[in-house]
C-alpha cells in the first residue's frame, strides 16, 4: 500500500504572477512552509513556521478550484520538503505548467530530472551579499538549469549590483539563461537600478514585484 505524501503548506492562493518572465499572468501559488536561510530582507518570514499539513491530493484539489493553467511552488524554500517532488509530478499529471522558485542552496538534481519535456521552469534566486546568505549558494546547481530556467538577483545597493554583475560575467549567465535583477522593495529606487543596468550593457532584465506595486508590501495572499 502506498504511503500518503503530505506537505507543510503555508498558503495557496490565486494572483497575478508578480515576477519572472511570466509576470502579469494569472497564477496559483503554493507557498510551502520552512526555509533553511534567513535573508536580511526576507518578506515572507511568516512562512518559516506557519503551516497546515495536508496531502498532495488535497493541494491538487485546492489548485484545481482556482482554475489557472500556471502554478508556482514557492516558500520559504520548497525543496526542503521531500513531498515537493511528488507534488510537482502530480501537477504535471494534471496538465499544469509549473514554476519552482528556489534559493539555490539545495541540490537541484532531483527537481531538474523531472522536466523530460514537461513544462517545468526553475527560478533560482542567487543570494547577494546584502542578503547575508551568499555563502550558502551551491554553484554546481547552475549545471542543472536549462535554457528555459531563470535566475534572479535581489539587489539592495550598488555593492550587490557590482557583485551580481561580476557573477553574471564570470559564469556568462546572460548567454545561457534569462537573468532578472530585482530591487529590494522600498530600499533602493527602481530608477537607480535601471541606470545601473543600462550602464552595464548586459542582457539582463529589471524585475519589479508587481504584486507589491499593486497591493503593497504587507498584504498576504497576493
């Protein structure tokens, strides 16, 4: 008899995708609880320990009720939970396009192996020095990303920008993946980040958090 796979789920909600190349599209978010990092600018601290434990089947049922073809599994750090792989498989089996957002500090081999022609998009958040977590990155994870995956750097100042630009050049990331530079909300002006990007002459995108622009930075479930 097969065991029931459960997940610690912080929230499931329908919103506009606020980030990545899918920005602006209706999306269902499955936010899982727990994170192995403690970024200084974290905007989802409420997901560290707040959860209800439910089965994969219950998650799928709630996702189906929200009626979007796009689903993002996020956190916290979703790859901390073993059940994330099973959830991803079940979402595929139900016909969904799946985004998985990860902080890059957990091995991506298993989640990457699920793609096999399926519409799986990994969004890896490479932690800048401003996060205080840059030493936790597993750089070998870059080898498990495909050209359809995306990389995000959250920028808290010119120091973060210079560091992230150096990483992009060192690994030639802008030639392999879609690269997003996102300002820490309320800390630096998007216009300043625009100027830095334009001056860099790199093929990277300004990534603004649409959900915060629309609903503010304190509202949950958006």
